[in-house]
């Protein structure tokens, strides 16, 4: 059972006396609480002990090819066996060379002659209508999903989409989004899902970059009771031109439109067709295309805080194996689970952990269309209660929002069906971790804090829930086959306890295969920083138990009077104060110190901002971390500028902190209004 032990060290600053000269990030966080998986949980789990985890992990590192061959054989259905497990010529990896398979067949056909055929593949809950009516619901079995995918795959073919062609998917969180992805995979077309919150410009840029032939969209989607005009955005995108007046989207031949919101849209004859009408012309017979292991499965553009978005490319066999295995072991999927990953399919989390990973495991994946606080802040808990959700995977930013809204919303519902909780997207501050554990998990659910990236395809550093003792704030240990290391500027491993760059030493099946159309940039961004390794861009430290603690993006590490401080740690210290809901820390140029710390802070509901509170918070950080980390300026804000995936847009906050005009791309910003309200430091 959980053993609670919080040493005084976790509450007081500790000088890091062991730092070697080459080490360049000092980590100040010292969390010492440890929680062991309960015997009850472990005894039904896929992996039941650390000994079992270590044995499998060691095998995966010592003889990777043997390990992956065994996994690929057990986990995937092959149409033709591979000849070579790995062909590695840095930075290009090819996995399961010579093999053939189909992703959609692995997610659907595989289950047809089994008891899983009539099990729910997708449970979908629509956004509730504005007048507070309960949401629509749909339950789609594996057999039905197979039929829907086959039919839509025939629609794609009928409309000229061929193997290797690219299609943009720009849909709300409806089951048809998964149908469209799987249908592309079935015929060997490459999908690029664009998040429904993105603008016409983002759609056009992505169409241009991947030279897409088709857009799959809907009339509209619901968001907080309003209709997002998706088709209208597509129409606008298809009119956009570059600086020379050239159309960005001339490759588009067809737009398929799903009727979802019922809003009026324009249909351009010869270009646009309705999804439901097209279905009249097809049957449900569509054999899955034989695809090479390394054929392209999807491109996903990362929101990218600077510059042109990067088209992250993932291929077939390696990606699917990673998605499947991580889903199985990290979420410990069991046949009876109702598994809910709250991410939108527009993000990689939605690809790997709403669609491909769970379906390849024959699991039941829940999809919810709307926002967590619409019509009321108990929306998630209502859904957990209604469907008896057993595994919940969400983001720290959502957890902090729930903390802010208060426990009266969680208490209204029965959450006892939950048996496992997960987080992803950013470092989770121990405060939020504890709240998640106690309030949502009733102190009985293991928490898996999973570190990974769009580029990695699947989870890389994570607890294995039946085995790994967890500590609040760390993603703990590597998944099978993953060899992470923390290194200094010269690529040498740093001693335990010291900060450095997080790299991955070995290729893994789910890794990105490149940036679409830009091999040079792929090499520069990921394979040039540290020789012979994949560079993650994250700062990290390993503790004495070998656990990995992410301290934030390297670009966000601040240099304050010669101290290198990860922003995540100062933020974590701020939110450990009971008045604070969320915090973002950035640097501002400072003559004396090089950089000065500016903190943007949102307060919990009911807490009033005041100069006294500002001083109190500065003192609090001083006590938690040390005087060097005390923010020079604290600005209270109603909200923080975030991307739709919940990442704080520090680039914008830096400009606000420095008092310069906001420049650059703000199209991914969730709520533009927050920016204008951040301008001054008045209370
Ligand atoms: C970056 C990747 C992975 C899918 C969603 C985000 C940060 C992600 C964690 C975690 C600390 C985390 C890292 C990483 N990150 N998960 N558990 N602990 N940091 O995908 O947009 O590609 O972002 O998110 O900085 O590099 P992404």
C-alpha cells in the first residue's frame, strides 16, 4: 500500500553541492514521497513486479532485435513476414524491413472472429446541448466500426484518394474522425489530422506543406454550446494565397463534408461532396491494402512555439507496435476496461491513445466531444460516473483547472470505478499529482505520469502501474527498449542528481521517421545537438533511484545570475501555495542578473490579488527553492495564454514580460483575450 513519507527536504531548499563543472542545469526539486502499487492492483496486472519489469527491460536493451522481433510477432498481424528487424543508418531507421501489414486490419479485422467483435470499440458522448440537456451518446462495436471504416474507405477511393496520397482530416471529436483515420490507413493513404480549433491559415499551411489532395471535414462542430464553422474555415483556407499570390491549396481535388452541427454551408459543385450521400454509392467490402512496414501512416504537425510547423512523419509497423504495447502495459488494459483518454484526435495523444493503441488492443475507447467545464465544471466526472470509466488519461493543465474549480464538482459523482490514472503533456507539479491521487483516485489508483513527444510516437518514460513505485512529479523509468540518458553539453552523462539534456541513445520502433519534405531539418533538430543520440529538447535530472525528472524545455531554462533554473520548478513551487491555481515563469532581460524571473499567476476561485499576496508568494518560492528563484515580478492574471493542447505559450509571455509588442503566430492560442489582459502588472 501507499507509504507516505515526506521528508523535510521536500519543503526546504537544498543546495546542490555535487554539481560537476560541465553540468548546466541545477534542479532544486526534492520530492521524497513514494507510493507503491497496491497488492490488489499488481496481482491482476500485465507486469506485476519490479523484478518482472527489470527482466523484460534488460532483455529489450541487451538484445533489442530479438526483443522487438518477439513483440512484433506476438502483437501484430502480418500479411508478409519481415526480413530484417532494424536497419539503422543514423538518422534514418527502418523497422521490420520487408514485412507487410495493415494498421486498420490490426485494429479491426483482427477482432472480427473473436468475442471482441460485439464489444464497444468506441463509446462516444456528445457535447451537451446549450440548454443543459444530457449529451447524445453512441456506442460502436468493433464489427460496426469495421463496417463503417470499410464503407468510408470505399468513399475515399471513389473520390480519387489513392495509396500514398495525403488527406487532411479537420473534424470535431466525433467517431467519424476515427473512421476517417482508419479508412485512410486501410487504403494506404496518409492522413494529417488538423485540430478543429485551428484557423483557416493553419489548414492552408498544412495542405501546402504536405500537398494534400483531399480535405475531410464537417459542416461544424460544437464547442461550449457554440458552433465552430469548420467547413467555412476550409472554404477560406482554399482561397488563401502565399506572398507571391500563388494558391496554397491547389492540390486539393475533393472536400468530403460530414453533417454534424446542421449549420448552413456552401457546397461547391465538383469539389465538395456530402459524406452521407457518398455512402449510398458504396458497399462494406473493402479488403485492407497490403502496406510495407515502413510505408507512411500519418503526418502530424506540431504546434511548434517558433517558426514553421514541423510535419512529424510516422510509419506503419513500428508506430503501431509502439502504440499497442505502450497502451497495453502503461494503461494495463484489461478486457473489461472503459478507457478514456481525454485528448483530441488532433494531437498525437489522440492518435496513439484514443484510436490506434486502444483499438489494436481490442479495448473500449471513450471519446467526448466537448469541453471539461461545459455546461458545468463537473462534466468529466459526470462521464466517469455514467460509463463507469476505469482508466483515465488526461493533462496536468486540466487537473489544475479542476483543482481551481473546487471539489464540490468532483464530490457530486461516484468515481469509484476508476482504477488507474494517467497524465501527459508537461511536468505535473506534486501538488496536482497529490490532488489527482486523493480526490479523483480515492487514494487507491496508481498514477502513470507519462513522458513522450509527438516525435516519439508513444510513451517513453513512465511508471508500469503494477510494478513501479511512484513519486509525485516524476515520469520515473523508461519503457521497454528505450534508453534515455541525461548528458552535458559535450554529450557526456552527468552524475545522478545533476541536471542536463535528455537524450535517447537507441532508435525505437515508434520514433519519427523524419520531417515531411525536410530531411535536413530533421537531422539538425534531432540528431545534431548530441552526437549519436536523439535530442529531446528537454532538460532533465535523474535522482538516486534513476528516476527521470523533467525540468522543462531546454529553451525555457533561465540563467539568473549564473544559476540555471528550469521554469517548471519555479512554477511548481508557486502552485504549491494554496492560493495559486496556475503559474507560468519566463525570463526578462536584466542588466544585473542576465535574466530576471517574471511569474504570471492565476489565483484559485475566490482569492483576491493584492501586493501582500505578491510578497507572500515571493517568500514562498524563496522558502521552497531558494532566494535565487524568487520571481522579481509577479503578475496576476485571469488566464494564461495556452495552445489548444494546453501548453503555455511562453514565447508570448516573454514578450509581455519584456514589455514588447506581441509578434509572431498566435493562431494556436486558445483564448486570444487573455493576452490583452496580461499587459500590466497592476492588481
Ligand atoms: C513535450 C512534448 C506527448 C504528447 C503530448 C505532448 C512535455 C510531455 C510530459 C511529462 C514532463 C512532459 C515535454 C515534451 N511533456 N509529457 N509527463 N512530464 N514533460 O506532445 O506537444 O510533442 O510535447 O511535452 O517537454 O518534450 P508534444
